[in-house]
């Protein structure tokens, strides 16, 4: 069953590893501390984990009779754990996620509450958030998740030091990308860092190539369940181009064994071992935290993905996460649900949290933050992200979240094989056409 066009594209805003890691005093997945305690699982990893944990700590301090207990997980482990828990009817009270197709499966299984009446009763809460953030929270016209945190477009990061040393300029087209590859390889520098073992990192390349070559309509046809949509000529061209890049040694050697959860792909960029990296905007905060003076010394460059010669896509379009999302488990008690809604109303995107997200190099989805963005030490990057979010004619949601879990897993599996050159573009499209609409 297809989601609405608004859900997939989040059309431009009117404003703009395997083991669980414990945090916040929890030693692992918790079943909760009783009816007076709500449970909440979210992602680990700094600096974002610190902002999330800080929001809960402030809420707990202000609400001694309605506490939230947190457990954190690495990205890939969380995706597996939360789906298993929800399928077993043992989800935490508050479910952190990316919305889209995965949220739809929760809705169809009656595992999350409809929040539409709550938003109708609290219009001020809805009105302070980016309008585009509600697309991936909406299923069949009903809102099932609270958008929060930050808008996260995928960005082409580059190492200015490496570019200066080699004497080249950032790419302005796909042809420029392919021309840069041999120049960096000749200097013993990987053209692109890539945490390919995580698979969704590879996916970002296809998301942009599909858009730049054929426009957002190409993947929209897949999303809408059109028969053989993956066989669109623009899709075949995009799949071929990414394999051309692999064959030209465009990525770091051994990329298929590098995980994104370890941040090893980002370390390759700020240690001058790689020239460029396609990653989510959240990478800025990680490089700022872990990369020494790389960011502060103006070593990090950033840009939107360049156009492809002859392509139909608008070069201002973006892909990524229009926000992050919080849902409430339908299996939670009435008391736990009340705690969750109180947290949504008074603990999410408070002034302290908005400032904390900005300090990490992120653009919170709350309206009216332009002045804070401009005053930040990271103002250049933050205003760049804000510009993408507010000006993109189309902001495509990450494919593995836009699609159903079944289709997404097939997609990720075949993307890994595509990058390993173990299947052809034709085999890729044949395999993916079989799961359209599932």
C-alpha cells in the first residue's frame, strides 16, 4: 500500500554495532519500572546522544511523578531490536524512528497510537514545527508520530586540505567527480570514503543519482507501486554510473567492511586519507567532536550533490531525513501514554534542546531559530543546511525508511551486491521489481 506523495517527498518546507549499548543508568533493554515510568529507546553516539539524554534528564527533574527510563542502541542494532520488540508487542512506551514506510507497518499492525486528536487539541505544538516534517509522520491523513530533533539532508563533504594539496577544485558535475578519481588515486588518497558494510550509506549515492538524472518522479513511481518502476531508463543509468565509480576505484579500498556506526568513514576524511564523503548532515557534529581541529581550522568543506550532465533533476533537490519521529506504543498503559504526551509537549524542542542541537551543528525543525543559527560558531554550515531544507523543491525521504521493511531489506541487500559488482544493474532492477508494493 503506497504512502502519499507528501509522505515520500516531504516537499520543500515552508520554512525551511550489533550489540545494544546502555545509557542513562540502564544496563540494557528495559521492561520499564512500573506504570509510573515510561520507557524510551533511542540511538547512541555522541554528540546526538547527549542532546537526547539531556532532554530526558530535564524532563525527569521537572516531573518526579512521571519518569522516563532510557535505553540506547547503535544505529543498525536499534533497527533490528525495535522491529522485533514491536512485532512481539513489547515495544517501549516511546518509539524513536524515521517515519515513512516503517511507521506505516506499525500503524497497520495497530502498534502505535493515532496522535491526530492530540495535535488537534494542541495546535501550538504543531504550528511551531517545520510543515514538511509531518509528511513522514502521516499515514492515510492521520498523524502517528511527533516530528522532532533536526532536519538532516545528505551532504557531499570534502577535505579542503587534500584538495589544496592536489591542486583541484570541488566537483561541479558528475563528470568532474569521475575526473577527480584518478587524480586522487595517483596521490595515494581515496577519492571517497564509504562505510559500505552499513549498506544505507551506499544507498545515498543512488538516491541522488536517481534524482539528478530523472528527477524525484523516478523513485516516486517505485513508491507508488507502479509495475516495473525500477526499470526506468534513468534508474538503469544511475545504477550503471555508480558501478562505473566503483570500477574506477572511486571508493576507499575495503569499503564493504567499514561500518558507519564506528564513524570510521568519517575518520578517513578528517585524517586526510580520503578526499570526499557522502553522508548525512549529522556527520558535521561528529567530525567537530572527534576530528580535532579539522572543522575549526576550516579543513571541512561541504556542498549539495552536483548535477549530472543531461539530467532532468533540479540540482537544488535533496534527500535524507526531514526530521526524526516519536510514536507512542499502543500497548503502553494510560499512565505511560500520559507521560509520553507530557514529554512531547514540554520536554521536546525546548529552548535548551534547540540550543543543544545547534551546538552540535544541526538545524532543529522548530521555526524561528534563524537568529540562533546565525550566532552559532557553525553558522556557515547551519545556514547551508537551513537553505537546503527551505529551498529544495523536493526533499526525498531516505529510501530504507520510505519503503516497507520487506522492500527496504531487499533494497539494501541488492545495493550491497551492486557496489560489490556481484550483480548487474539489470539484475538489480529485476530483483527490486519483484517487491514493489510489498
